[in-house]
């Protein structure tokens, strides 16, 4: 799936619709530069799953957890981590192996060597000031 988008609303709605096609137990790796749309995507995705919490960028806490009706959404931002060991220390593998959860990971490059089943990559690119190219690779 590819979206060439010129508005936040378009990107939000794309993610909201995309969420309905993702199975629990999936891990979604969100790749892109600062300001490329990863958090907007996460907000739309969360709403598409039916989570009513306001999705915040997890940059400072590294992980935000949301739950609804025994289903979970884990939203990681690994930007501040320097070593894979830091991810492991916070119980990262347990989060990745939770089949009642969908895990969104911003800045996943640090942990790409971990074998992940049900991995989906979403790439975000600036093509102009307001335009973004979002590519979903399953």
C-alpha cells in the first residue's frame, strides 16, 4: 500500500483504515525522519483500533501502553536508546511477543536484528513541505 498525502487528515485517515487490516500480535516498524508523520499515523491507527486514549509521542517515556477490552496497543519510541540492551532491560522482548497486542515502534533501527514474526514496515518520506509518501511493506 502506498499513500501520497498532502495533509495530516489524509495520513490520519489512511492509518485509521489500515488499522482494521492488522491482526493482534503484529509489530509495526515506523521508519522516517523527524516530522515525517509517524505520530500522526499512530494516532489514526489507534483510533482505527477503537482506542479512545489520546496518543502522545512516547519520546520521553520510551513506551506508552493503551488497553481496551483485553486488547493492547504498545507504542515505543526508541529514538533516545543507544544500545539494544536498553530495549531488552525494559522488557522489550515480552512486549514484542504479546499476542493480545499490536506494537508500534518509532525509530526501530536499533532492534532490527531481533527476529520478529508478523512484522510490518511503514516508511515515511518528506516529498515536499506538506506532502508525504507512506509505503507499507508486509
